[in-house]
C-alpha cells in the first residue's frame, strides 16, 4: 500500500477554481482500479490550504494515476498552476 498526503497553499481568490478542480479530480481518481482512497480536505483554520490524503494499492497504481488524462488536466494543468506552496508527506502504516 502506498499512502501519502499532499499539502497545497493557494491564494484566496483561487478557492472556487481549486475546489472545482479537486471535485473533478477526486471523482475521476476514485474510479481508478488502483485507487484505495483519495480525499481532499480544506484546513479548518486555514481555508487557503488544501490537504489531500491518497492511498493506492502499489507504486504501479500511483504511477498509472499520474499518467491519467484527469491528473494531467486538473492537477498539472490546474492545481499546480495556481499553488503557492506544495509539500508531500509519505506515510508508513503502523498496523
């Protein structure tokens, strides 16, 4: 299992566009055969920060996700163009 979080910071004026890109990206990603979980969150105390929790069955499924048209359109062509900061935290399950 591959699990990680991605944290993005955006400008306030981009909130609506970011939310729509995330809605479309999440819907398509959840249909991928190797996707276990894809959950975008807005930070309660910082609405300009988004955290996405992602899980895939393996590295091959994650690589396949990054090659999809929806990832290229909504992440690379949308979110990545509007983000001010980005960080990734890779996770290891304890149980």
